């Protein structure tokens, strides 16, 4: 039919007549050339749209298909119709009323709209009889796509991955916004552009979709409207949940653990760090392997490859288990080597000071300032993954080895905790722990709790520990800072300013020399 028509009167008459004759809904998928790409025959109440993956679609362009289907009971557009319109990014959707005598009635139709203050996802047009539709469809759809493009240019869309962050909470007072703000930092560290953050409050997470199905539908529509192609959950999803959400939305689904694993994979440089990251990734991936996962597949052919043998899934699982076993052996050898280095330090008699703290608290900056080292410093989460050590000299000629460790984070993924335990086990050898705290962060008390919980799990929470309130130069209320120092038995410093570290150095030296006249946590 002429491509500028939404539907011609002749086609509408044929469609209505046949639909009434067989008493079934009929749908037509029509491309922009006016060609009918698919004819769908449904039942009396509905049709089932086929897979449209072969047709183009993007955040600023539609599918290039419009769906016109019949309604036999004079119904208007249904919720399912509008969901299909958005979920499939159709050019438009129309429901043609079929009269009792098989003649066409009015066409109810709707199209998507760009992001707008009203929050609408679509616009339902005034129903018209097909012969009264005077709109030039090609000009209309081009103008609509241009409008979507203009709206989305306001956002930064250079990043390949554009995400909406999601969290489910039972209690509005649990600080969900702060948790999502941290997740946004993690996502940006991975190069993901964060478009929106959503919290849903409900008594329990949905076992299938985490958020409720209705909420997930609204989120899917929101993603379509603003051009997001990924959902990041501030939880660890089960394999079944990730599959269900992905199948429902068609978007890429990531959880918090995957984000942290990705950061570690990007930041690990030493052989030990790379082994630990790969171990964590494989342990996370093993229970999530699915039949459709082809990333580790190789053709199983040749002699012995005939017959049922192992399925591809079993082969993938076996390869992962073998790789885990190999990496664990390598890690044991590295740990043994580290123990030998520690024995040499013991012979020299140098005490060990380990810097611990929440990620991005300023641990590496403190190490650099104290020892004139050049450890990489970035205002990013997990900038340091590989352990760094340097010799620290005190004014009274005392010496010690000071070590910078990987930053901690709340709800550290179990896979990471297990893989990095070898690194964190270095803390067992420490004589003193320096707990560095970013006092300028509004959530610093929660961060203190997270770090101390991990120290307790490592069974080293009884070691002499000095709390260091870093970034004190960013705190304007100095009286409040002094009260915090007294309450937390801590030193306020700016790791960038060596002058603020004299009191801390004296306390460390006194503690090493056995002077316990002051209280130490």
C-alpha cells in the first residue's frame, strides 16, 4: 500500500471482513515501504507477535514497523497493546474495530513520546475511520524520531552502556539513596553512564523479578523513553532472577557483584591480583552458566566426540572447575612466596603497619605522603587493588614496613572476599592497623562499621588499631571534627598535607616502642 498511509480504506475493509468471517483477531506488521512483513492470526481475544529481532531498533529510532490489528468487540487499545508498543519500539500500534457486519469501524491508535514532564510514555490519538486519516505517516514518523534524538542529545550518550540503577527496600529509613549513590560511583568507574536511579519500597523482594512485575514494566518503559540499555541492581541477583528480568525487558541485566568484579578486572595489574580477580569471576559465573552461554564453547569433535558425550554446558562447567583448581594452586605458591618474604622481614626485625579502610578513603595518598612513594592515586573507587609496601622512617630513627591494602566496601561479594583473602591475610602479620576514614563522606559511620565487620570476619579486629579521620580539610565544622576525634579516639589529618601527620606519626612510634600510656582501639 502507499507508504505514507497508516492504512488504506481498502486494506481496512479486507482485514475487517476476514477477521469477522473467521472470528479471530488478525494483525499486520507493515514496514515503512508499505509492505506487509508479517500476517498474524490470533484467537478471538488476542494475537501473539513473532520475534522481531531481525528488524532494527535503537534508543532514538523505532523498529520500522507499525502493527495494525483487529478488535472484534469494539475494544479500545488495551494495556497489552500499549506495552507492546513500548517494549517492541513499534512505529505505532493501531486497533481496528470490526463491526458485526464485517465492515471496519474506527482505528484506535497510539505512538510513543519522548521524555516529558508529565511522565507519559505514549500518546493515544483520537479514533478515526480509516478513510478519514489524513496524516502523512512517513513525515510523521521522521519528525517523531527527530524529536527523540533531540531530547536524548541533552543527555551524555557517548558511553556504550547507559543504565538505570534499581534497589528494593523494606524500610524508607535505611539509606537506600546513599547506597544507590555508591552504586552510581561504581558504575561510572566501569565507564557506564547512569541515567536514572529508582528505589522501590515493598515488604519483600519479588522472588522472580526483584521489583514487582508492574514496577518492572514501568521501568522498562522508562528505559525505552530515555534511551537506557541496561539495568543495574543494587543487590546480588540469583541466576533465575537475572534470566527472568532479561527475558521480560530485553535489556542487559547486571547486579552489584558483577560491577565490582568488572572494576577489579580492570584495575588488577600484578600477577597475584589478576589471579584473584579471575578466581572471583569464575566462582561467580559457575552457578550462572546457561545453555545459551557460548563464551567458553569449543567444538567437541574428532575421535571420541561421536555420540551423546558431554553437553556443551557440562564441558563449560568442567573447564571452569579445572581453571579454578589451576588458579588456586598458583595462588598457594604466591602465598608461600609471600610468607618467605615475611620471614625475612621478621629476621630484620621491622614491624609492619597495614593501612585499611573503605575504598576511596585516601589510603594510597597517605602511604605516598608518609613514605614519598608514587603509588597510583585516583578519586575513584578501588583505584588500588595490588598491595604496596614501603619503608617508613620515624623522627627517632625507628623504622617500619607500611603496607597499603585493597579498599573495603559494604556487602563485599563473597566471591571477592574468598579470592582476596590471601591478600587480606597479610593483615594477620601486621603489628598495627591504620584505619583510614573519609570524614568528609556523609556515610562515614556506616563505612566504619563495614570495615570493622570485615576485620572481624578476618579475626583481626583485636589488633592495635589507630583511626585516622582523613580529608579533614573538607570539613568546615571544626568543633564537630574535634568532638569526633574524642568520640572515636582518632586523629584528624589531611593525607595531602604532611604537617597534619606529625601527631599521627608520634602515636604510631610510641605504640611501636611499647609506650601504651594512651588508649588504642
